[in-house]
């Protein structure tokens, strides 16, 4: 029996030839104020927007470059 996909792909061709960073930046551009993920802090869920997440990723990547 096949397991259902958690997020079924409607247009797989959209992903062809794109890297994960390319897809990430595309999502940031589409929904900068949308919630990328949530985490729990002292029992309360906090949301991180795609724009904030991009800032964290950029800082992390620049830190790696400096190593």
C-alpha cells in the first residue's frame, strides 16, 4: 500500500533544474511575511517569517564563509 504524500506535488516540472537555495529564495520572495516555521519558547509558540528566516540563513552562510 502506498503512503500518501504529506505535500503532494502539483507541478513537479516547477522543481526541475532548481537547487534547494533557489527554491528557498523563491519562497521568500513569494511570501516574505508568511510564517516559515514555529517554535515553542516558554510554552508559547513563536513564528518566524520567511524574511526573518532568510536573514538567519544569510548570517549563518556569511559566518561559514569567514571560517
